[in-house]
């Protein structure tokens, strides 16, 4: 199986069966994201245990890439500290924007590298990550909204 096929299968699977999708009761932080270019909307909610992301769930309506990216993200950051999650964000951002980033250290998230070939979709893939950083920023974690524009 070609690597690209494997990546496509991961995206399709996470779009069809998004992980951690749905409401989260008693969330400690939340943020909303909107990508006007594609119409992707998502609400991300976090439960924090000190500095650790104890639980994370998302709801929303978006294209396959935005849904799969959010699903992969929730799997990747659950159980991580704020600093660790932001480190993953940095590496995913590089994966989405730098041609020489292999994503070899990112596990399943490396599947997002396929988006690089479609610049218009990079915002779909990065929306949930920008929303996460917004939710994790202490100053305005509650009810904050981000837009990719
Ligand atoms: Zn989209």
C-alpha cells in the first residue's frame, strides 16, 4: 500500500467515525472556530486536570478534512499537558506548511501531510488546532472564538 493511500484511509476513517465527537459536560475551557473559506465550524471543549488535558471533545459541521483533523487532534492531545499539546500544534503546523517536514514523529497525525498539496485545505486542517490554542490560552479560554481569516 502506498503511503498516500494509507494517509487517505486515515482521513476517511476519522471523517466517517470522528473520535471524541459530541458535547462535554462541565468543560473547563472552550473555544469556537470558523473557517469562512470552506464553511467549517467547530466548538472545542476541554476538561483540565491542573495543567493536563483530561478530556477533550468537539462538535461542529465541517468538511472531511476539518472533521478528520479535529478527530485526530483530540486523540493526540488527550492526556497531554498544555505545553505538550502546544508542542504538537507547532509540529503539525510545520507539517502543514513546510515541504520538508515528514511528520515521522507525529504518528497518525502525519496523515494530514497530504493536505499540503491542496493549499486551500490547509485552513480546514489547521482550524481545530488554532481553536485548541485559543481554548488553552488562559486569558480568554471561555467562549473565545477564532477565525482563520
Ligand atoms: Zn473545510
